[in-house]
C-alpha cells in the first residue's frame, strides 16, 4: 500500500510541475488578439452564408403561405357581365356526384389523394349519370375527381360541375 501512495504523490508532484510550466508558456496578449481576429475572419463568411440561407428559407415559407391564400381569395369572387353590360358579382359553386368505385379497385387503400382531371363526356354515360352534365355545356370533356391510392392505382371517381350563382 505504501508503494501505491508514494506513486500517487509522485504523480501529483509531476502534474503540478507541468501545470506551473504551462502557466509560464502562455501566449502574449498581442498573439492572442491576432489569433482571435483570424478565427473571426474565417468564421464570418460562414455566418453570412447561414444568414442568407435563413433569409431564403423565410422567403420561401412566406411565398408558400401567401401565394395560395392570394390565389384562392382572387378566385373566389368572379366578375361577369350580363346582357345589359352591368357588372354582376357571381360566385362559383361546385356540385359533385358521389364517388363511384372503379372496376379494379377491390384492393384496400388506407391512404391516398384526389386528382382533378378532365375526362370524356361519354364517361358520364358509362357510370349512368349522363343527366348530371349541364344541358347548356357542350364541352367534349367534364371535370372528375379521381381518388388515387398511395400505390398509384385509381380507386374511385366522382364527377364535378361548376354552377354560377348570382348574388
């Protein structure tokens, strides 16, 4: 045991001597200031890049929020002219059928998304809803919302028409 205590004391003395030597070898204040200035000069472009990236991310986020809001506010009110030439405010309302399952949609789809597309008018007849089309509308296509599973398979379809309501 005494040998171990002696070793511990010798180690403590050696470490104390090293610490005293380190205190004497400190850099001068002039060298310290130059080193700090060099470190700051190296870090400044990184700080500038990070600040620019933060500003760009904020701008993208602002545009991602503001643009759809602006677009929907602009689209919600449509101005049309009647035969007399006076301005009439009209709002557009959508009417839709129920979703019709597609023939090969027997595979379960726990999640998915809806895609709006134009389909031939004859498609209405194949689902038995030919009367859903507006008699005034002679377009060759009609709007349809198609439910697509995450696997990319179309599962169901519903047909959509716009109805203008004068206010």
